[in-house]
């Protein structure tokens, strides 16, 4: 009996000590950076480029099919909308990325369908067909990719293939991927394709219904995304979230299929707490005026100005007015200039300025007055003529 009591007392003491110890461990704060499985990760605010979370985001990693976002940008820039992309034998021999849509030699598809094949089902053969259509070969297309990467400010990237199939010389970083996706957001067709769950593809040989098998579109806040996988790269994922007027680009690289979505959820939840949408000016706010033909004409914003801003920093924006000098006067609602919005020295957007009154040349005003007076005189003459005709009819 004593042994039982001793064991019970020891167990209670141990439990008390464990509980006391746990109470002394500080709980994770909502402001504490999350722990993520992916070896390389970043969250970037899309408009300003502010980095809100990062983990080894500048270290070399293999992008796998995230590469196709850059290929899609070049497709949108360099291929006319009514163009037809033809699949070569070499393109058809690319390692398949899906089981139900593999292109045949000579199979043709439109620019739109090539774009959706790359973004929705990550078609490696379509990406190669696009590269050959644009540049004539994979090698020449790689040159275009690397030129574009320099334009976008990528510092630690080098591209060899249009589809991301593994090559030791084909690499990037999580930060550079975020910059590529930030550029993709400026291309409405690419953004729409990245945000499409399923669609139809038409070729000269068939019609196919395609569907993105990933979990990207399960989250209603995600407006675009792309997955990527090779054995060397591991699982890569990029998603673009939009909430309360702010867009977040989240990249997770060298992760696994189970954890990559949870990684991004945690990263974005943490990052959202750092941001607010600041209203700088409202639609209709008068920004300035121009003296036109002796009249002071006020000009107002056609749209409001909102800037995503970190909560922990002072506002870092600047508004620069750029006037269009009118030579023939202005009418109310006419474009008269722009307000260029800068954030930390970089231009974010340009908002039109519209005239709030008329200001016409003197001769134009005189001509208008003459027309009005002429119209009145014609009307009076018509009324007089009608009166006398009626009176003459009554007398007769």
C-alpha cells in the first residue's frame, strides 16, 4: 500500500513540475516569424516590393516549373495574339508533366492555349514549343530569359530551359522568383491563366478539358499560383494572395507536397499583420490648377490613391504632378495631367487628372456665342413666319 502511495505522490509531483515548467515557457507571439519547412521562402508585397518575411531567400535553388512564369511573360510580350504555335519533334519529346495532354509533332495551338497549357497543367512540351516559336531554339530563348531577368533586377538567377526541367546551370532564388511573379502581375493574360483552375484547350487535332490538380485554388484569397517539382528541386510553390486591397507574393522552395501549402499560409498570416492600406488621396480630390486662356481650371484625381504601407515604418511615398499643357483649351472631364506615385524612389502608378471646368480660346467662345445667337434668331424668325402664315390663312 505504501508503494502505491509513493508512486502516486511521485506521479503528482512530476506532473506538477511539468506543468510549472510549461507555464514558464513563453508562448509564441503573433508577431514571431513562423517556422517553415521549405529551405528557401519569402513573402513580398506586390505593389511596393516590401519583403515581409524571408528565409534564405537569396540562396541558390532550382525553380523547376516555376520557370514557366518567366516563359509566359515572354510569350505575352513577344507573340501576337492571333499567332499559332506549332509543336516540333524536339518539343514533343520533352519529359511529360501530365498524363492526359501531351502534344504531338505538328500539333498547333493558339497563343492563348499555349499559355494555359503552361500555367494550368504545367505542360513542358508547350513551353518548349513556345520557346522555339519565339527564338528558334532553346538556347536562343534562354538568352532572352536571361536578358529579361536582368531587366527585372534578378541578381542570382541563370536560365537554361523554358520549362524548368533540371539542369545544374538552371537556377534562381526565392527572392528572384518573387520579382518574376511581381512582373507577371502586370500582364493581365498571364495573371488570368495563373488564376485558372480548369479550362478547354483547342488544337488543330483535338479539344481537351484541362484541370489544375494542385491545391492552389482551394483558398479563396489566392488569385494566382504555380507549382513546380523535380527531384533535384523538391516541391516549389508560389501563390499570390489578395486581401483588403493588398497583394502578397509568397514563395516556398525545396519543400514537400504536404508542407508547402501550410508553409505559405503561415508566412502570409504573419506578413499580413505587418501591413495596412493607406489612403493618400480620394477620387475627386483637387490636386492643382492650370491657368488656361485666363481662367484658373482646377484638376482632380480620376481615381483614389491607396498605398500599401508597413505599420512599423513612416510613410515613404511622394506625389509628383505631371501636366499636359493644353493648346486648344479644355472641357470639363478632359485629361490634363497625371499624378505619379513614388514609393521609396520607385514609381508605383500614374493617376489621371481631369479638368473640373471649361476653358476655351476666346475665338472658340465667340464662335459658340455666335452659334447660340444664330440659333435664337433662326428660332424667332421661324416663329414669326409661322405666325404670319397662320394669320394670313385666317384672313383668307
